[in-house]
């Protein structure tokens, strides 16, 4: 899991429109993947489009953001971001087809 307080935050074009903070971004098999935080909501974006958004409940320790992405001709992968909210520092794990990206 990635301790996101240890990594520097960068701003994307989306930051200026939605007042978000990028927690993680990468290019995965030609697709731009971004995990962002906007206030209390966590957002999973693929190629700049919001694919899923979750607002955790107050008693929530972990949330999962997931979607399917097309990475080739008739080839799809399941993408999942797990955010651990149980500590003061958020921890993030990103998987594609159950294999860790980070």
C-alpha cells in the first residue's frame, strides 16, 4: 500500500475545475488512471473521465473504487483502488486484474 502523505501531490487540469487533489496518477497500458480527493469524496478517473465516486460514511474504515477499462482490442481489465481510512494517514492500493500496480 502507498502511504499518500509521503508522496508529493501534483495538480492536474481537473484540480482547477473540481477543486480536487490528486492522490495517485499513472499511465496503465495506455490509459491515464487518476485517484483524486475532492472534499470528502474519493474519485477514480480514467482518461480524465469520472468512472466512480464514493463518499465514505463516518464509520467506514476502507472504501473501494472499481471499474473496468479497455486496454486493447477486445481486452478489458478490472481496475480497483482500495483506500484505507483507518489511520490518520490515508493508504492507497491500486490493482488491475487482482495484480498490484502500487
